[in-house]
C-alpha cells in the first residue's frame, strides 16, 4: 500500500488526559501507512473558551498553527480531536473573508500565504485509507464485542462546516467497528451532547447528560462506548463515577476507536494504551471472548446441520430419480407431478 | 390612425405613485394620438362608457389603456372597443400598475416610466391589423385526470350535466386519499360511508367511462379538441371476466408484498383488490411482487380463478380519445419524512405517519380497527402526535403550511381516546390552524372533553429506550424542555403535490410552482382555470386543501368545463402565424421547429411553400423567430410591431 | 413582572446581534426546537427560544445579563435542527461576546474557566490541564473542584504536573496581548486596509494581498 | 427621460407572457420594490424572440437587455424556451464581436409564481448594468444595417 504523508496536530489533551488517544492514533496511522508529520512547536487552538471571547482571537490561535505548518511545507493537516478540528476548520472558513483575515493577521502578524486543509483522523481513515484496507489489517477481530459508537456534538456539526458523514445519524465509526468484527448496536444518542465543554464550570451537567448517554448504552447491552473526542471521553470515562453517584447503574469502559483498532490490528499494549482508561476495559473483553466462543460453537453446529441436510437432499434426489423412472414406465400420466417433485428436490 | 389613450388611476393604486394627468398630457404628443385623458377606473362601467363615448366622439380607430396587467383586463377592454364598433385587436394595454406603481414609490421615475410604456403601446398599436377569429366545432367530452374526491365530484357533476366523461385514475381503484381515511373532521363521520356511494355512482353513471390503473400518456391539440392517449397499465387480469370475488387474493402465496393502499401497515398479496369497497372491484397483480411474473413459477391465481380472468401475458394498452376539455385533479402525496433522522428516519417501527395511523384506526384496515404498535402488537397508552413534520420548514424547502394537519391530528386524538379510553394523547404543535366551519370548536373539544394535552413546541428528538420512545420537545409557553415516554409516535407529515404532477403539467402545458402545485389562472379570480384554455384544476393539485374545499373546487371545475363544452362552436384565437408566400423560400425550418405540427408544406405553382393550419397554430411565434426570410409572421406580434416598441424606447 | 413598553423597543441591539452573527433573527418563529434539543436547557434561566425572542424584542439588558448565554455548550444541536436555518449557537456565541464587552458575566464560573484557560495558553502556548484547574480554583475559590478525580488520573500519569511549554509561547502571549490592546478592532483594520489599498498592494499590515482569498481548501469539495 | 438621465439607464426586458410576465405581475401584486429602469416588452413565448430584437435594442441605445422565459420543461408551448436558450446563448457569444460587453445581455427564467425571484433578477441585472455604466453611443451602426439586410 502506498504511504501518505500528512501534517499532524495532536491537540493539548493528547499530552495529558487523552494520552491513550494520542498513542493509539499514532500506532494505527503507522500501521495504515499514514506518515504523520507533527507541526513544529504547535500551540493550543484555543478550544471553546477562545471563541467564547472572540472568533478573531480564536482564529488567531489557529492561524499560528497553520503558519507553523506552512514554515515546513505542511498544508494538509489532520487532528484526532473534534474540538481542535472545529476550531481550525472554522478559522479557515472565517478567514475567507478579507476583513476577518486582516483582523487575524493584525494579531498574529504572520499572514498565511498558502491554502490549508484540516480533516479528522477518522475522516482520513474512512475516506482516504478505506474500510477495506482497515479490514485487511485485522488480526484479532472483535467478534462478540457489543459496541455503541458515540460521536458527540462537534464531529459532524454544523453540517455546512464539517461536511463529513450524516449530522444526525453518522456511521463512520460504526463502519470502522464493524470491519474490526464488533457487533455495533444502533445507538440513538450518537450525537447528543455530553456537556463536556461545561464539565468544569457547570458540574451538574455531567451526570445529567453523560449519565443519560451511558444509561441508554448500558440498557441496550453494550460492552463498550466507543468515542473519538477527548472531551467526551473525559466526561464519560473519568467522570463516570460522578454519574454513578447520581444514579447511573452501569459501569462501561469508554475506549477511543483508535485503541480498538490498535487492539484488532494485534498491536502491543503500549500502542493500545488501555491501561490509561479510568474504567477498566477487561470486563468488556471477557464478555467478548465468551460471546465469541458461543458464536463459534453456534456456527459449528449450523455447519454440521447444513451438511446433514445437504446429504439428505442428495439421497432423496437420487431416490426420486429412480422412482421417476419406474413411475414413468408404469404410468405416463404421472410424469408431470414427478418432474415437479424432482425439480423441487433439486432446488432444495 | 387616430389613437385614444386612457390613463387609469385605479383609485389610488396607480394615481398614488404616478401622475396620471401628466402621463396623459405626454401621451397626447405621441404620433397618431388624437385624444388622451386620465380616468378614475377604466374597467368600471362608467370608465368603459367613457372610452366608448370618446371613440365615437373623436372618431378613434385604436385605443391604448394604461392600467393594470393585460393578463387581468385585456379581454375586458377588447370587448369595450368592440362595443364601440372597433375591431377588438385595435387595442393595446400598458401595464402601469403591477410593473410601475406597485413596485416603486418615486413619483417622478414612475410617471416617466408610465409615459414610456404608453409610448411603446401606442407605437405598437400603429401597426396593429384587424384580426377576425375563425370558429371550429367542439368535442363535447371531458377528461378528468385523478379519481380522488375532487376528480369524482368533477366527473359526476359534468356527467350529470350531460357531458361524456372519461375518468383516468393511476391506482387500481378510485377514491384517492379520502378512501384511506377512517373518519373525517369535524363531524367524525365515516369517510368510506360518505365517499362510497359517490364511487358507486361513478361506476354506474352511463356518461362516465372509468379507466383505473391508467395514466395520461400524452396530450396534443387545443381547447375544444384535445387528443389524449391513455396508457392502461397491464393488471394481468381481464377486467371484463373478473367478478371481484377475491378468491385469487385469498390463495396468492406471495403474502409479504407491500400494501400500498394500507400505507405498508401489514403486508398484502401480489394480486390485490385494494379494499372491499374498491371501484372498480377488480383484481390486479403488482408485477414486482408476483412470483410467476418475476420468478416464472406459481400460477396459483390462474388456477383458482373461476372465470379464467388471469392473463400473465397482458401488456399495457394505449387508448386514444378526443376531448374538449380537461380537469386535472391529481391530488397530493406526503413528503418523504424519512429525511428527519432526528425522528428515526424510518428506523423505529413505532414511529408512524398520520396516514398509516388512519389505516390502523379503520375497521377495514389491516389491524381491523385496533390500534396496535407495529413493533409488538401491544395497544399503546401514551400516544404522541408531532405536527408540522415537513410543513413550515424552510430548512427542507417546505416553508408552507399543509393546512389540514391540525384538524386531522385533533380528529386522530379524539379517535385514539374512543378506541382506547385509558389512553393519553400528547400533541406537539406550533400554531393551531382551524379556520373552517366548526373547526376551531373541534380543536377545543379535543382538549376540553377528550383531555388531549396540547404542547406548544416542536420536537427535537425521538429515540427508543427499552420498549418506550422518548420524545424530547419543548413547551414554549412554559418555557421549558419537556420529555414524554411514548408507546407510539404519530407524525403529522406535511403534504406536497403528487409525485408525478410536474410531468403531467408538462403534458398539459400548464405551469406549476416550485413545489409542483399547478398554477391557477389568477390567484383570486380564476381559481380553477389555468393559463391553458380548456384545462381546469380541482382539489389539492392546485394547492393543499381539505375535503369540503376539494369537493367545492371539483364542482367549480366541472361548472367551468360545462360552460365551455355547452357551446357547439368555439372561436379560434386569430393571433396566429401567417405566411407571405412570395417571401417564403420553402426551406421548411418553420415546419421543423413548430411544436404543434401546425405548419405544412404545400405546392404553389411548383414551388414548395409553408402554410399555417389555422386551427392548430397556438401562436407561440417560434416559427417567426426561426424563419430566415421573415416570411412567416405572428399576427399581433410581428417583427415590425416588436421592433416598433423597441424603437419607441431607444429613440429617446 | 415589569411591563415592557413596545414603543421604546431598542432595535439597535437586534441589529447589532444580526450584524455580528450574520444571522437573521427575525426568521425565528418561536417553534421551540432549539429549546427542545438543548442539552444545557435545565441549567438555563431563559430557554434558548426565549433568548431568541428577547433579541427580536431588543431586550438587551435581559439577554446580556442572562446565565443562559454563558452556559451554552456550543454543541450546535439547535443550529442543526432549526427549521429556519438560523445558526442559533452562533447567535448565543455572539451574545456572550457582547456581554463580555459590556463586562456582564451571568455565570461567574464560566468566565473564570475561560480566563483560566486563556491564561494557561498565554503562559505556556498550550493549555495545561493541571494549570487550568489551579487557576480556575484560584479565580473561583472553588478549591475542591474535581479533586475526586485526582486519584484516578494522577497515578496513570495522564495529567502532567508540569506544563508542556512551547518555544513560541511569547508569540502566543503576544497574540493575546495584541487582542487586549484592540489590534483586531474591525474599524481600525478596515481603515488600515483602505489606506493600504490606496497606497497599492503590499503596504497593509497583512502584507501579501494575493494570498488572502480562500484559506480553506475544502470549500470546493 | 431627460430628468432621469442621471439616475436611470435604458434597460429593455423581453418577457414571455405565460411565465415571466406573470412573475413580474406577481412581484407587483406582492409590492416587491424594484429599480425603475426596466421597460418590458411582452411576447407570447421566449421562443418568439429573434436575436435581432436584442441586437437592435443594444445597437439602438439600450444599456442592457434582459430576456426571461419559463423554466426549462415548463414552457406553455412545450419547447419554445429550449430554442430560445440555444439561440440566445449563441447571441451572447457573438456580442463581443460587435464590441458589446456580453454582460449587457442576460437570459434567465422566472415562473409566474416567482415574484420574489423576479425582484431579485431585476435588482441584480439593474445593478450589473449600472456597474457597467451607459453603453457607448452608436451614432452609426453599419453592423446593424448588415444584420438587417441578412434578416430580411
């Protein structure tokens, strides 16, 4: 497979709370032939707080990131974090306006000279690498794992800016998990907000919103809630105790989709980085292997049954054939019925 | 030529932003203008009398009226000048209302523009010729397209008046959407009980020929004599032999076919009689579901049919007919609500459409009139109705109100309580629109007597949790977010013009708006006519309306058609093309482009020449613009006349 | 409740919100879909749809002093589902920015968090979670915020006690300080652009004019 | 006209009777304010429009010409607008040969129900012509004479 080289913006949380996302993303990209060139000395995109203050300030942070990339010839950038993606993408969109761009330049004093693009790691995997290539790398399929994919609010919204997947019923992560072998449950709250950006100043929101998402996932019988956003992950995983204190009945591991990819690709523990999750993923894998054994046993049983059925049908066909011949000899009128019977036998 | 110019004030409609007296004064200076004045209401009787008097007094030979659009009053004033003894085509209009006074407030600019428009009209009038119509016989037969309640009403009224009527219906039965309804608002009487007798009347009326399971293939010709081709789709059942006994539908093994009549609530067979009261009560096979027609094996219906009516080799049949007028009554369809992913996009079985719910309520429906959740067959207790799904929603390109959803939702809430006394209905609405006789009282009754909970707000999300559906909405009057745990969610899906109405409009050469609704001749004064003479509209195809309005419009369309076809002869429009034989070189380009095949080649002393068939020409002028010699000219819109208008502008 | 005198309606606020957000607020017909889908609604003093109504009615004081505009999570659910295609989330963002300008902070904690975040970026060039928490506790006096999480996070080494500082942090700090000094003021920049345009290309603060058009590559896709 | 020399330009519109003329009427009924420069010539169908009309207008002193017909496939006469489109596109390509800015001529479609669209069309086209300014005069137009000769 041909290698592709892309600029990479890890985002601040990759250095801290989403270290497992960062490690597994790099490992998965390596496996899939995506050469990541990290933007040198990148800065924070400003996240939600910056555009709360002013979109120009927010865009100025993003503009410096692009300028840093430009310096070393990087113009096509990918990032794992939807919040960073949203900020960087919005900055590019806003800067199409000349006055806005000039206002940003007045802050950075480093006007951009080239055109830039920013995409999510998920979009590149699904659209540029392709599900077939992902499938080809699976060594340890996730057969038997019941998963729900949770996308959060930023990945696909607003529709006109993000232009990726369906804004109400996205399927990209579902498809990735399916080719990894997992059973993906149709999760209706895929894009419901978990309140992540408000989890510190408005603490009450976490059990209310994240709790609702985890509760439905648990009720649907999911083993894991798979995510692609560090903010969501922190809110659903790290703060799951807060939700449980407020009445959540389930305990659910919340891995990043890249961690499950790394696992299915058969990569090392250092690459999957499961140990960094707050809620232990081991119980989910226990459920998975139990169910996987059941599935295998069921398949074996079906195979035996099918074989028996085929043998019986063959015998019956042979007998009917013989019978037809004798019947035809005795009674010409009986022929049509016998023929249709043998046709039916053949079809079976 | 002696031209008279009349500048209409139209009360203050024109005079408010145009100095009419100044325009008249200016007009008096134009070439050949013998008399010019302003007038309060030109179209009113005193106004018309004044025009007639002026024609006589000043020996006028042509008249310009500057007033409203010619699409409104050109016929009026043509009759006026005719009454004064002039030829009706020695008349021109300048549109100084819709095109001037109503679209700008600058009196100086408006007055100048009005004067220039009058100059253009006068310049054209100078080249007008007297034109005389020819008369031709009328075919006293009416085609009604669409057998819903509006089409049925139009067909019956016209047939009762003595006209021959051909009724074409796309589905295997007439009855349309009304036949699918359980009850009707605000009287809550049984829909099929009131529609059924009318359907039987259609079947039994000696003047009505019904082609069910048929579509209009093509239409040619013009008012008084349309030639239509009707495609009678293969039903694979000989309807002459079929008695409608229904034995075939009982024995058909393809039992998982989509039930179109029942909106997919429960499956049906491949050979069907849509419902017990169907007219015609004949069986038909839906090809895509039939095992024999798709797989080559089966033939059960042919075996059981007592009259040998099944014919798998049947092919579509084209029927040709000549009619004098056409009523389009093609109705509406529900919008594709599955674009609403936030309501499940069709993934949740217990989210149903209002029309599906009607079939669940109907005693002759697939559930026998018992309300059951499609997922598990359990009787629901909490039923949520969501209104305006696909209505008043600019984000999906449907900004209009569908008009009848508020009322049928109220009716369905009442019926829910009647069917399940311990149930609770919740209705999410934006505004309650109930401006009919007894309608608002009805929407009060559902809340006061039947205790349906009306919540003012849209619903943002519906999702399944366990065996419930969580409905997340807002109560904007309380100013809070609300949630309902529902057993069943009914979407009051908005409506749009029937799926193939645009295609039919093109065949009929009538206009349709951006939503596919057919355009009436005038939004107020010609609600059932179209701009194509002889084509009339009835029912929801013109704009969404409820049953009483559809019936009224059906009758109105019939009345218009009866009026037209009561005449033995019609006058042809003399604004048609004519050929100057000495200029024509016989190249035949006009024959090629004419959309109506109204030009034929003739031999004139050994030379090929074009000749216009006067009764066929529709006066589009395509030939005129095509002719390299300028030999073929459109009367009343000749090259010289149009260029005179251009010059009247450019010279100044 | 106070009677609102409609004759004295202040349209300038409505216009200002429309101009800054680029949205036509009068398109809102109060269907409530934004309120229905809003995840933070339960914490709001005014539901989103009511905020839209208040903007239509020019009720500047009520809107800019509300808690709602500070508690909006910017999740875009309202924008996505608005039948009138109003970027409701963008309107909320605009109101928040306007409130900040007028020194109105309906929810102190949000402001403190925002300030803590921006300060962390100013000091380090990147956001530093432990640092943000420390600053946030300092600004709010909420010293026990999320300390229940510490035993989970710290042993895993997920939260670095020391920030990752970038070499260009002075540059990032300069962006913030230039912002605070009003370098990006639209009138100022517009005037400069006009002056530069008059003198010819290349003279503006922005520099190379040719690069200005179209920073996004995907616009065509 | 003299008094309006400074504010108006000479714009001629050729409108088909069934769709665009109706659309302009609808705009009037809806009181959709428009610039006053446009003068409308009513023709039965856009297919009736001979490119010569447009050339005569432009060479005769008009600053802009707007043609509007029915939407594709919605022609009252089945296919007149289809012929019109082909002819007028050819004409647009031919205008620069005569030294006429092709932006002085536009062809569009507006249906009888689209009052608002008509308003936008008129506003946009009028602004476009004002952007171009008055057409330079054609005291003598030999091309016109040639064209006339060819057409007759």
